[in-house]
């Protein structure tokens, strides 16, 4: 098993790697044990075409020469305007629409003439009110992005509701250059003056009514398709209620349990979920009692459920090795089952792990009952140690296990039922085999502190004489993290949570705590620390992903929940990991090259991994460019840590270096696309939800609604 190995210690100030592609030497690592921090935020749519002290004089003035000097001299007063690459602007026009129209202000907490609440609505003492405010903000952020509303000039966003004959008035707490806006609850201009602000379910109903009325721009390619308005309202309500529960429980018990390392702590931090999804915490079909056990936000844990499958109906593959020796998937599963199942597995059968919720559902399947009656499938019940659900809910983790389990789960979580597909399992093994060869060797030489969390084995069940029996397919995933390795998913790093010392007080993300602690330790402004942290992240996490696309022809669906950043003892980025066997895009133009890397197999055929370059570019730009990096910039801005315009300037300079490359080596197409395209295609989660689309069903280019935004890197 590969484990995280700390790089050699270094006291040198940070210097970004040269454009020539020479290997990056990260800042010093640490073996100190982790202690959880004590401190405590298209135009219209068309369906698819998704260290130590670093504060030396040089580093403080000019970390890598990638930032405007104002990043290192500005104060950190909330609401202050700093000079940067893009000055304030009013109305903006272009071929698409802007996610931010460039100008932004830091989040404000004081009352103003725009009617802002005196405190952040997400910090309301009533968790139901706070959760409702979060749901309102998500719906409004989605609507602004997906319909092209621009920045208001007077601090109040006005949203026309043609189908209702009214206009929403939305006080703006923070307008973001990249779409990570902050809002106070809205009011209707037709409502009595004494009427309370709208609640989230009412806003969801109004938005659904607008969609049904066709009030979106007539440019909409989905015009006339019946929206699932009632379903949206129901899922908003479900998501809101669960969020309120998560927030109440976290305020009551803010500290993680004994033995919780940083990886699991980050997986359990997403109390509010994706900030640009209308129903980030909806989980239809999960009872309140089940929620307490299966929800990572409630720090649930449970033993997995086991069935035994006769070898005649067992499906699976394994490229797992132990000390160089191959290990079959059936043997791996037996090891994970442990002593609790010893002697209980019938002869000629293999134990199969299942999520307990899934096991209950499968018992109602006629095909499953037929296999049981034929003696080909046996229900062994729950057994073994407790596993912890990660942020995806279906993938489970144990700190002492060599493997994680990515289980099939038929719950509809956000937009999709989360049952593994056979092609995804095949894809995970293919990528592991590819990276064991020369491609992986070259990647590790260039970027030794970045890798993919491998999915080298899987198990499932086939019907006798037939094909795959849905609901059983399970991934056996490497667990590369030691209990104290500080590896945290970016979504968890940026998620606001109650503080352990003052759980009823301000919400703060771990990113905010890390930046603040570094600023205090080094005596530097938070803006300067944020800028350096961001640059280190680009070189430790984004650059290796671009390398794999350029050299290997494989683009990754590296959104924030799929991307983990490895932090040193002080919180500086020093490496990264990518996870998700769904999200590999083998470029069609590189097919011959990839086939030569793994001869003797029909690479990418059964796994359906080859994707046209045009679609790959669109999805790569969304997941890595918009969701990951621009989303990170938005977190810095919306949490009052840095001016988004300065980070956008730093990102541009990074992309310019990456686009040039060096030494005649190939470069990824993504940097030039992000730098030169006036618009970018962006996944529209609200429209996808309104049209009832399951993102795991169908061809990759028609699974979601995508819209066109003005590119904040060029506007």
C-alpha cells in the first residue's frame, strides 16, 4: 500500500516552479499529530452539448512574481477596495453574461441603507432560520448565474418575476466576481411593508413558476420542456430541514469525536453543501433515524451489511497488489469482512459489502429474491467494525483499513441516484493499470506529491445467463491516508462551520482559520497570506492535473469535492489527490497513444471512457476551472480573506506560464481556453434539477444542462 510520504524538509521561501516543467519541491512537511482547530463560510440553458515562517522580505513583497503588489500591502478592513486587475464596473455587456461583473466587496455585517441584516443570516441562533437563509442564497446564486442577472448598482438585486407580476428585492451582502455572492432574504415588491421576507420554499415555487411560464430568456434551448417545479419545492424543503438538523447538532457538539483525523473531519464539514446547488442536502428516502446513522454531517457510523454471492454469479476484477503480489477482489473482500464473518460464508461463495440502506431495498427485488431462493445469494446481515460515511454519503472509510468502500446507494442525492455503474468500475481499474506504467512513473517524477486515489478492484453480481444485476456493484478503493495525514477535500476546507470554542458564534471555514493563523504567526496581512496560499495550491494541485491532460491525454473531473489538498503542519498546500472513477475523460484525439500505453486490452471501450475533445474541454473547464479554482477564489472573497480580483490576476499569470510550457513539451489545452475564450460553458444545477435530469444516466454530453457565462478571466 502506498502511503503519504513527507517530502524533505526545507527552510527556503516559496518559489513557484519554472515554466519548463521541472519537478516542484514542496515546502516542509510535518509528522506532528493533527489536532482539530479550536476556532469556529448561455445564456439560457441548453441540454449538454458540466512551513515554517514564509515571511521573508522577498516572499512578502512578491511571492513568485505572480501577484500585483497591492496584494501584499492592502489592509484587511472588511469592505475596503483594493487596486487590482479589474476595476469596479457597473452594467456589463457581452456575448454571454458575467458571473460577477468584476467588482465585489467583502461580506458586511453592519446595517446599511440597503437594508442588510445586522448579522450574517447563516449565523441566526435558530438553526431553521439559518438553514432557510442558506437555501435562499443557494437558489438566488443559481438563478443569477443561470439567467444572467448583472451586478446591481445600488446594493439591491431586483429579480423580475414575470409569471407572478412582481419583482424580488434582494439585499446584497457581497457581490462576487466569480458568482459566490452573499444575499439577505428577499422581499416581494407587491407584498405589504410589514410582511416578512420570503422563505426558501416560497422562492423555489416562484422560480418553478417562472420556468414553467418560460420567463427565462427566449434563447433557452430547453424552452417548452415541462419543469419539475413541485419536485424542486419538495427537495428544497428536504434539503433545508436536513441542513437545520446538521447545524443544530454541530452547534451542540462542535468538536469531532476521538480519533477523528483531518481527512474525516473535512468529509464531515459540509453542513451547507454546494453553494451553487438548489438542493445540496436533499436525500429522498432517508428517514430521520437513518439520517443520524448514515449522514457524514452528523458524524454517523455503521457496520456494513454483507451478502454472500456464489462464484457462478460473482463479477469482479482486481489490479490490487500487496508487496508486489496480486490480490483477487474476492480475497480483498474476505479480508475486509474480518473475523465476524468467519465460518458464516457458505462454501463456494464470496462476501459482498453493501450499504445497509441498499441491502434493505434490494430485498424487495424479484431478481434478488430469485437468487436467494436458488441458493446463489445469501443474506449475512451487518457485521464487522463501524465505517464512517464520507462527503459523498456512499463511500465509507475506516482509519485503520487499507481500503475504502464506494458502495452503491439508490438514494437520490442532489440530482442523481448514486448506484455505481459497471463502466465506472472498469474505468477505475483501467486508470490504475495505466498509472502503474510509464505514464505514472513520469507523472510522479514531475509531481511527486500528487496522485489519484486508486480504485483498483471491484465486485458485483450478474444474473445467471444475463447481465449485471443493479445495486451490488462496489468499488474497493485504496486508503492512502494515515490517521494524522492532513488531507482534506477542498469543499470541506472552504465550508463554514461553527467554532469549537463558540459554536453559537460566527461560522468560519478551516481555510479562514488556517489563513488567519498564518497571518498571525508571520505578521503579514491576511491578503498576502491568502495570495501565497492560493499560488501554492495552483502549483501543488492544479499543475499536476494539467500535466496529466497534456502528457497523458486524460482530463479529470476535478471539482472541489473530488479534489483533496495535502497541507503541511502550518496549513500550506504541499500536494494533492484526486478521487472518483466516474470522472476520467480519455481524449478521443489521444486514443492511439493511450492504447499503446496498455496493449492487449480494449482500453476505454467497455468503460466508455473516450470523449470527444470538444466535450472534454467544456467539462474540464467547468470542473477544474470554474468549480474548483474560481470556486476557491470565491471562498476567499466571500469569507473576507482576499480581493477576488487580485486572485484572478494571479490565476491569469499562472495560466499564462502553463499555456507557454517549456522545452517543447506538450501543454494542456485548458490554460489557453481559460485565458482566451470570452465565455465559458458552466453546469446549471438549478435548470438540471428543474428538468429532472439524472447526471449519471445517458451520454456524458447530455447528462446536465449547461449555460454560457462571461469569462471572469477575460472581462
